[in-house]
């Protein structure tokens, strides 16, 4: 306790030096919290986008092969599979199934390749709670600033929904007709005309190639039976249980006699070459988690985290040099004081602890203040819903707005990491102070 009191007194006596050093440490903490909150925001956007457009928390899909060289990403007997999932999944929230495919989307002026998703409106409450209609001005030059259309109309046959970036590229608006062209598993080319009933706000990279259409229309387009589907999406009450659930369900299906593919952490469309090269026919189930289905874009989060820590380490290194110099100057200025304390019986270890206590108190106070300021700024930026005007940046951030997510663990990590770094930077000055001989220290000042 006496050491802490002395450390506080010394910091208070050197107010100017303490304030300058605390400000530097605090600013680095603000930057770290802000960058980590941004990285968490990107990850949060990725989870939201992935589990809305591409996957459930766990995905039960698979491939069917009528001959050893051709594979179709479909599974049959979907109702039985869903029942097994519902009866054998701890922590289950709900289950849906979606048809999926890939085809050419043609308007009067343009065409593009897009993923096709067949949705059944009766199963999709979560989806319709998550989407937002785009203002017509987002995809039509001179269009209304208000949204147009009703996404619930996709319950009707021969209808579809696209995202704003697609609508703009295709040059279409609500009410226009699109033609979908695709190839069935048997090699036949099929087409269908569908009416655009709604245009949604972009959700990021994944929404740039996602066309939503009536469940039965996609079934008709691919000439599939009513008890087949593309994938069964399993939503859990706790997404962190996804890997555990995957392992459990894999064993359940193996025990029930189903053929199950080895876990391959890639989206289904990256598995065609592997599956087509395997010598088997029939159906094999494939279980993945949401991360696997969007593994091709998870590099965004990894890269942003790497850049964040790289920048912060550089800044912390600069601040560490400043801390070492400042602490050593403090030791030099107090050489007589240290000599006197040593002369009256203070041990070297106690002197070292005193200098380190000053650094730790300085670091703890500065980082705590900086973390709180950084959290406040991050929350304010997130609440401001700042629009990202550049589409390429939107794709990288997986959102059309700056989204920062402040997590308590982030604040704790920032405070601990930077306080520890402050203490480490003070070790050398503290050790040198402890090595001062009392008589030498006093004579040096005199």
C-alpha cells in the first residue's frame, strides 16, 4: 500500500509529464478499441449476412449422383431429414429448407450470372424480419426516394426479389420481367419468366449474386420432385454451438445408415470437382457450419484483424520508447530521493517495485480512460449509420454502412494488453534505479 501511495504521489508531482504520457497511451487505446470494434462489426455483418443469405448455423445438404461422373447439389426425402434434425438437435431454434441453383438472369438490356435461391414464405419469418426494401433511387436514375414493391408477393408463382446492385446492373425496376436460364442435372436447358416484385437494400458481397424466387418455381426450373431440396438450414439458440452440433448430427445420420461425406470446410459449389471425381452413385449427405459456406470471404475479417494489430503494435512500440525515456528521466531527476530512500533502508527490490507501480498506475488509468472514450466513439459512429458511398468498400466491409460492434471483452483486452506493455517498457528504468548505490546517488546530485 505504501508503494502505491508513493507512486501516486510521484505521478502527481510530475503532472505535466504524467499528462503527456497518459494522453499518448490513451490515444493508442482509443485507436485499438476503435479498430477492434470495427473488426467485430465486420464479423457481425458477416454472420448476419451469411446466416440470412447463404447458410443456417448448421447446414445439412449433400450431392446426388446418377452416374459416377455427374453430381447435383440436391438431397431427397427432405421431410424425413428435417424430422431427424428436429428430434436429435440439442438447443434447436428452428429448421428451414431452401432450394438453390445457379443460372443466367436476363433483362431487356443486360444479363448476369447469379445464385438462385428458392424460398418458401411460410418458413421464412426470420428472413423477412432481416431484410429492408431499397429506395427506388438506389437502382433507378431519377427514381423515388421511397421503397417500391412488396417482398411478401414472392409467395405467388413466377415472382422474384433481387438486391439493389443487381437491379441497377440489370436496368430493371419493380414490375419488370426477368428471364432465368439454367441447366438441369440431366443436361437440359430450361428457362422461366418471372416478375420482379421487390428490390432489397444490399447486404454486402454475398447479396451481389443472390436472386430469390418462389420455391416451387425453382423446383419447376430444375425439374425436381416435391420431396427434394437444396439444403436444410438449422438455426440454434446459441450459434457458438454450431461445431458441436455438426459433430453430433453427423454421428446421428451415420447411425441411421445414411452415407455422410467427410467434413470439408468449403461452400458446396467448391466441392463439385471433388465429388464428381469420386466413384460412387446415389446420395451422400454433407454437413457444414455457416463459416464453411462463406469461407471464401472470411479473409476479410482475418486481414482486417491483422492490419489492426500491426498498426497498434507499431504505435505501442513508439509509445513504449517514450515511456522508457520518460521513466529514466524521472529516475534521474529523483536520484537524490532514491539515494535517500536506499540509505534509510529501502531495498533494491522495493525501488524497482516503486517505479513499476508508477508505470502500472499510469498505464491502467490512461488505458481505462482511453477504452471508455473509444467505446463511446465507436457506439456513436455505429448509431450515426454513416453511409459507405463506394461499392468496392461496401463489399469489403460486408455492409453499406459503417458498423462498429463494441464488446466488453474488447475493452478488457485493450486495457490489459496496453497496461502490460506500459509495465514492460518501465522494467529497464526500474532495474537501473534499483541498482543505484545510496552514497553514489547522493554524491551524484550534490
